[in-house]
C-alpha cells in the first residue's frame, strides 16, 4: 500500500473502531481481484457487450437473447471465483463484531464464501436459477451441467417454463424485501463504507445517500472518483484488496489498545 494512503487508512480504521453500526456497501470493484470483470472499467463488461441487448424484456421475448444469455451464464468466471483479500477483510470485520451487514450489488456470492453471514443482495445471485412460471429454484451448478450436455435454452423440469438466472437484469424489478431491508439498515447505521462501487447505478446508489441523510459518516474505497466523494469523511482511491487488509489490521490494533 502506497505511503500516500497511510493517513486515510488510519482515519478509516479509527472511524470503524469507534462506530456502533457499520454497513459495508460493495460493488463490482471489490471482485475484480478475484478475476471477475467490472462493468465500466477499461476492460469492463460493457466495453464488450451492449447492455441494451440484455434487458429483461428482451430475455422474455427473444429466443436469440436467451441463447446468448445462457452462453454467458455458462462461461461466467464468477461461478468458480474465490474471495480475495478484500472479501476476507470484510468478513474479518464481522468476526470482530464491528459489522452490521454487507449490502452488495454483486451476484458472485463471494462475501458468503469469505464468511459473511448477513449479506443483502440487491441485484440477486448467480448461485440460483429460477423458473419464471412456477418459481421452482435450481442450483446453478445443476443447470450448468445441462448446458454442458448440449442444452442451449434450459427449461423448468417441473412445469416447462422459462428459466432465468436469479440475478436482476436491466428492466427487471429490484427485489422488494432486500431493497427495503437495505434502506432500513442504511438509515440506522452510523458509518457507511462504500467499497468498489462507482455509485452510479440506481436505486442501489441511494443507500449511501440514505445513510448521510440519517447522520451517518461516509467512507469510500474505490479506484475511481464517485459522485459522493465530496460528501465523504474519508476517501481512498485504491484497490480494495490492497487497502482493506491494512485498514482491518489497524482496526484490530485500535480495538486491542
């Protein structure tokens, strides 16, 4: 970690050690070091695909879109990705008793793999596939076997209905229960830590705003500037996997002092 971040690391650690209700909010930038591309970076997903080609409406109406979506699902590196030091650092904050919850825009299940037990997934999860007709749920690893056996657009074994990854596509409603719980947790926290999010995807990006409105302090760890940098108490423009282990190490030192 560059020495230029030393003061910010110490200040963020001080805020975490002193807070009572910490909410960590993560975006794609927390998982890039696990080999999962982000969306808007120089090599992000939307430099290779047009997001308008993968809307929920197109999935419902276009057989070609469904075939392409399932090809991408089968090849998605998130299926076999493993947590990186940033995920492990956030899990360590839970073990230290400092973490209220993780609110994530990610669908990769890496927070759970790292050991976090209270994760609110605003954009769904790649772990499951759901029938849009009867609601039956399949483990993704099972559906991947069907695809490897030659199926191009798998259908529900229970009712024959359309299957879709349990992730939220463009134009698909956000999960009501998770969104409401995330807002509630954001409004009651006293420190809201953003990690690896550009804060430009709404309604998820309202969460730090809710926290600020309720009087919480705001900290941001992200490689690029965000629209809320000027309102944050501390900002680290750094890789999450490099910065967070140093932050957590300092938190532990402060708690033991």
